[in-house]
C-alpha cells in the first residue's frame, strides 16, 4: 500500500488526482495545505490532513516521514519551496518526487509562442521557476518534473509528452490530462524517473494559447 503526500492539496489538479487515487488505488493520502478548513469530505480511513506551509521545513519533514511519493502542485515563490522540499526529502530519505511546473524552463518553447510565454509571464517569475527546477534536478531525488502548457478545465484526457532537450509542442493542456499523467506515475513509480516532461494537447500548436 503506497503512501502519498500531496503538497498544495486544495489545488484543482491536486483535487483531481486525489479523487482518482481514492477511486482507483488503495493508496493512503496525506493532504498538506496552508488552510485545512478548505478541505471537505475526507475519507477518515485513507486520508490524513495537515495544515502547514511548504516553507516550514521542520513541519514538512514531519509530514514526509514514512511516505513513498511526494506530489507537489504549488503556487507562489518557487525557489524557497523547492529548497524546503529537497531538504525535507533528503532528511527523511524519501526519494520519489512528482513536481508540476510550467513550460519554458529551458527556453524550449519555439517560435513566436515561446517569445510570448517569456513576455507574458515575465523574467522574475520565469527565473524563479527555473531556479526551483534546477534545485530539484541537481538533487539526489528521483524526480519527474511536469512542464505544463496553459491549462484548461476541458473535460478531456488527451496529451502528448516531450522530453527535456526536445522542442515543446502545443499551447494548452487540460487539468484532467495532467492529473492522468500523475496518477499513472503514482501507479508505476519507475515511469519517467529522473525526467522533465513537457505536456500538451496534440494539435494545439500556435502563436497564442489555443483555447
């Protein structure tokens, strides 16, 4: 029986992942978030709720004890959170990390859309995101970075993946598709080890997000 720690457990993708893991696996889930009151309808037999900040490394380390997989879906300033996650995982000996981030980490988005991404997100946020990813990639963790295109709430699971070093494809991706990839990795943790995956919906190439 796997034990999964979900960081940022109230996020939209995290909620989709949580629902599917409860329905499709026997995994035990620990839900970690800053405002525990936001979580409703817990399964008391399979879910544990922890209110905490990812930047609180001591509390995060406690939450990671005896976990098998850490899945992080966070917002805010990413570099300090990545440092805290790596420190806590290193201290507890937990190796497997699934970390959701955005496209453009390696300037891998080609053409006009790539320039639009850089301009619309802005250098400070992009640089913070890149530093966070580098901290994870340079650690000893078995990580999967998921570099997502612009997200939609479309009721569709349809995606393609690109490895690091390959130009990014497409402009959008449904949250359900990202959740599907995460669930597949949880079910087979050896999949996509030590990798950074671009994820997009096939056929959505363009100069702007194809909503």
